[in-house]
């Protein structure tokens, strides 16, 4: 995969060329057919998934919400540093090419390139913060009633 392609991935866009190349050496490419289940809600998270081509539908049955993600998006970032259950189900909606950064590969990368690993984690935190702000804005746009409790 060329460096140009990696720059299209939101979480890797701000890394320097050498840092992106170091990450690229740890990425596992997968070409998937439509309807391929990447992971199910409740499964153990194993790593970060970058969508390069195609689309992935993510759904939370618990929250009864879903969204379609396309090229440049990623899912599962927290599983790089913490074990836990996936909170969504993810399935391809078309022929899809993904890149997977497994937790074990990330740890190897972090040992070899600690500065680059920190920059990737910073990008993950910025993206998570942005998504949180968007979620708050969308819930308050319709007007949220304040709830008070008398204890």
C-alpha cells in the first residue's frame, strides 16, 4: 500500500511519512465480500480496523442505532490498548478492503517507534473527542430537558 493511500486514513493523516511507513509494516490487508461479518457486538476486541475501500455498517443492538462507514474511517481503536467487548456489530455492505492493526502488532510497533505510537494514540483521542462533541451536539439540537433529582 502506498503512502498516498495511508494519508487518506483519518487516524494516520497527521503522522510523518516515516511514521506512517512504520505503521504500514504492521497492517494486515483483507479483501472482503459484501455481507462479511467483521465482528459482533460482545466479542472480544482484537485491534483497529481501517476502511480503505467499500463500506461497513456498524450497529448497536443495545443502543438500537447504526451507521455506515466508508473509506478513511476506522473502528475499534480502543482495543489497541485495552481488552474488552466490542460495543457494535460490523458487517461489510459491499466489496470492502480493510487494514487491520492487531493489538500485538501495535505493541511491537510501540516498542520500536514510541514517538509514532504516541502520535497515533493522540490522533485516536482527538477523533474520539470530536465524535463525542458531535454526539452531544446532535442530542442537544432537539432540546434536552434537564432532569433534577431530589435526594
